[in-house]
C-alpha cells in the first residue's frame, strides 16, 4: 500500500515540498509574510528604512544617485551614437548596410566611449555635490546642529550649497535664540512668582494681615507678569510672521500727542519735562494701535533713563517718502558697546525696571510696517539717547 506524499509546512496539497525541507519556514510558525497584507507592511518598513539614518550611513542615497547617473549617461550615449551613425550614413561616410559592419561598429564604439567619458565626468561633478547636499539636508532635518556643506561643482550647485549653509546658519541661530528666550522668560517670571507666593503664604499663615498694604504688592507683581506675557505674545507673533496689521490713515502727530498726554503724570512725578515737536499733522497709512505702542514704548524707555530735571521730546516729521518719529532724551545714554544690542530681548539695566522687551517689540512692530529703527548715543556720561523710527508711505 503506497503512502501519500507528506505535506510540508507552507506548501499546498499536491505541490512540491518547499526548499527548506523538514525545517521550520524562515518566517516562523505564523502565516507567510505575503498573507493578510503583511507584504505591504514590509514594504512600508522598507520605505521607512530608506529614510532612516541607517540608510544614509550605509550609502543608500549616493548608491541610488550613482545608478541614476549611470542610466542617464547610457541613455545619452546611445542617443549620441545613433545620431552619429545616422549623420555619417547620410553624408556617405558610413553605409547604413551590413557591408561595413566593422567600420560601423568601431565608429559607434568610439562615439559611445567618448560620450560615456564626457557625460560621466560632467554629471559626476554635479551629482557628488548634490549627494552631499541631500545627505546634509537629512542630517539637518534630524536636528543635528552645525551642519554645513562645501560649495563645489557647477555654478548653480555652488549657489545651492551657499543657500543651504545660510539656511542652516539661520536655523542654528533660531535654535539658540529659543533656548536663550526660554531661559530669560524663566528668570523673569521667577521673581514676581516668588513675591506673589511669599506674600500670599505670609497672609494665609497670619504673619501679615490681609489688608491693602500687603495685597497691593501682590497685585503689582501680577500686573508685571501679565505685561510680560502680553509682550511675549506680541514678539512670538512677529517672529512667526503672523502679526496682523490693521492699516488705516492715521495722524502720527496726534498719536504722539496722545502718548505724551498719557505719560504726563508719570513725567511730572519724576520731574522730567515731556513734550512734542515737528509737524502738527502728518497722515499716512499705518496700524494706529501698533504705532501708538511703538511711541509709548520709546517714551517709557526714555522716561525710565532720564533723571529729574531732564527732558524727553517726541518729534514727528514728514520725510517725503514716509514719516520719521524721533524720541530724544537727556538721560544717562547708551554705551557704544551696548548700542548694537539695545534692541535685543531682555537687554536692560538692573536698576531701571521694566521687562526688557519694550525695544524688541519696537523693532518688530516697525519691521512689520516695512520701516527701520535705530539708536544713537554719545555714551553713558549723561549725553542722552536718540531713537529714530522711519515708516514708509504706502498711500
């Protein structure tokens, strides 16, 4: 009595046994990879591997570019060889028949070799720098700092490498700025939070009575935190390029007078003279709320650094193609070393107060209007400072 053939794992009845014989299949005891859509999942794993750092380290991207280069060179070589053979046949140098196979083959071979060498050298000079830029781009996307490429190859490739280096440098600077901003914000919030927490705990523990004298400092610190958060929001919107400007025709001279009137009480309490100068009326198209904030921050900064008996002046004048707002003071002034950093965030004197964000907001709001702002000072020996804002005319 004959026995029926033994079925192997992974084979259907009547089919030949699999190549692994009596051993277990390579994929284990479960279903094969192509069952239940696992083959497509494997393809997804392969595509994810191709985009991983392991793929880059294995030279996958240069290998792919090399194959593409060889294929491109061969295509061009075949086209040029065929064109050469046809041209020579038309002018009678070679006969397009089988009577001269050796001459025709030699000519086509010479042209093919020359084309491969020429195009290989030409495209290699461009593909190698492009492969380096592609690898550097993936490293930059993975968050690696300090990624740069050497500009080499043809002119367009060198310009591409230069643009990549500029972009990478800006990303590194932006990353450093974010870290510095986070550290500065943490430092700035620590002091008011400590005052609020200490004051409330003292009142709850009965150390201090819960009266106006002890609640007022707590409220003042909450005002400082609220202003700091609002200033940070304005800066973040400006940095992201999503700060919305509601432009309309506004009188800059009237805005300056409003700011001076709002700060008159503070200037009088400090014994500082505050006034305006320049044109009595100057109408251009701006966001009046943001421009008023610019003037208010500059005036507040000037009053903060001007001692009693000094003067702060807001001068608004027509500049032909725009408007110029100048805020002058007779205060302590700015040292030459600090002038380049005067509009940076959290740049302030320890004894002047403020959040250190006012001038940074001025810079960003003026830039959003398409204008410029600059600072001038002869030093810190009481020479004062001058801040000049230039706004272009759009109407």
